[in-house]
C-alpha cells in the first residue's frame, strides 16, 4: 500500500524529490488532482502528493529531510 510521504506546492518540486528517492532505491509515485493532465491549472489549487510504500516510509522521510525542497 502506498502512503503519503510529503506534499509539494508544484509538480517540479515533487519530481525532484521523486528523483532523489529513486536514486536511493526508494520507489515513489506522484499523485495530483489535474484530471490526468487535462486540467494542469489544478496544480495551483491543490498540493502535489509524493507517495511511497509503507515499508519505505521512514527511509523516504530520512532521505527527504536531508534536502530542502521548500
């Protein structure tokens, strides 16, 4: 099961964080309310969620805490 590890203000920051996690062997995915890309402006209304598996949650937090994505 995937759980929320961090929310971001925009997709670019979420993609950067995803890349950092993936480089450390932690699979992650991005979820956003943009209707599959049909409504990209929704990014400015609701946060972009970075999801990881439950078993990687604490490791992902440690990795993300060592970077400043805000």
